[in-house]
C-alpha cells in the first residue's frame, strides 16, 4: 500500500480532503506537524480536481507537492503526468506463475478484452476478488500488516 507524508498546513489539509474523495480507501492520519496518507490502491490527482473543489494552486506549489510526495513515498511509485496530474500506484514486485491450458488462457484473454483490461490486470483483479470472498475485511487487514516488511519473492502455482 503506497504511503507518504506531507507537512501539515492549511492547503495540504484541503488537498488531502480532495485526495480522500478521489481515492477509494484513503486513510489519513493527522499529527501535530505532519499528515500521513496511506492508499490501499492508488490515486490519480489533477490540479483540475483541486480547482473544482475551490483550492487554488500555483504551478510552483503543484511541483512542490509532487516533490514532497516523491521524497516520502513508501511501497509505491509516483509520476507526474502531463505536468498537471500526479499518479500514485502501488509497487507490484512479487510474481505468481499459474499454469493454464491453452483453452483457459484464451478464455481469460477474451474476458479481459471484453472488460477493456490488460490480461495481467484482469487476472490480478479476479484473484483479489476471490481472496476477498474467502477472507473477511478484518482478516485481510491483519494479513496485510503481517506482510508489511516481508521481502519480495516469486510464488509458483501449478
């Protein structure tokens, strides 16, 4: 889960409120001098999103916000797209290999195409839906906390 820290000030508090409305499952912790943001999935935030919510931000403030996020981000990557959109996404470093028959592979590829997704995204989403169906949310949260700090590796499923 990507996380980052911003200095606590009035503008950043407003920006974080906008982030919460733009990202599903955005957790914010406000301390005396800092704001910690944890994203379950990721975030795409544009200067236009802020303007729509009445937050005026200059180009230099936007670049400074990007640098603050980039400097403090953990378990994620941040990119500046078209100079006006900050994209934050989780790191995906572990590999899971699954063996399929040729027919199963074609069916998965066709289903992904019908949903307008890449095969990897489709399989990842379907896999996480299945995991969510097996475990309740509290168990998933405990598992995620245990996994934090573990090293990356390769998992093989046959």
